[in-house]
C-alpha cells in the first residue's frame, strides 16, 4: 500500500516512494497527487526539488477511482501543465508508469 491508498506498480529499482507524485489521465491531463510543498520549485525551470518525480498514468477517471478509491476527485489536486511534464521528461527527472 502506498500514499495513493492503493497498490501501484513499484518504481524501477524497488526503492522508496518518491516525494513528488503526478497523476496523468489519458496522458494529457496532469495533476500533483503528492508533494504540494514542492509545487513552486517544480514549476520553475531551475527549481530545487526531490528527484525523480513519479508520474502514474491512468486511462480514465474511472480507472483512477478503481485504484485510488471512489473519493478521488481531480479538481481537488493542483493541475500541472503538460509542458512542465515534458520538461521533467526531457531532463530525465520523470519516472513514468502505468497504473
């Protein structure tokens, strides 16, 4: 069990859960699930934040609710612009996994 309340695939290497977790819906909508205290730094090009950042991809809100629980509601989380996710990916700071 992890911070998301459900069993998610472990990240490569089987290490501890990252300090920052993003959720992706349909690979086009992103939100900050864990790590709100790092939000400002994450948004900056040269910000300091714990790396790597984990991004868990869900096919739909329904798929997310199956794993995260019925109380999961996307509007309760900070939205993350896809360009920021692209920057994390381009700088090798992002671990991506399917739920």
